[in-house]
C-alpha cells in the first residue's frame, strides 16, 4: 500500500537523491519511486520534499538525465 513506500527504498531517500544529484542520472524505477513518494499519502518531511523537487527541477533543466 502507499503507506509502505519507504520499505521499497533499499537506501534512505537522502542517499538516493544525493547519488542522483552527484551522478546526474537516474533510472526510470528511481524516477517512479520519487514520483510515487510525492504523490502518495506517504509522509514526506519538508526536507525530503525539497530534495525530490530539486531532482525534478534538475531533470527539467537538463542537468539530470533519466536512463532507460
């Protein structure tokens, strides 16, 4: 269920976002996980929401690429 989203992440959300920002790439699965986290009723802290939004902003500006 949506409340179990955190269990789907093998790493913490911060670790995932840090890796994405450092590498400039993310997989489709990681993208889906981030979108699901934001859109679900999973409780996201303001800091986590800011981190995820930063990834989405970088995707839109071309600094991060989504890999197939």
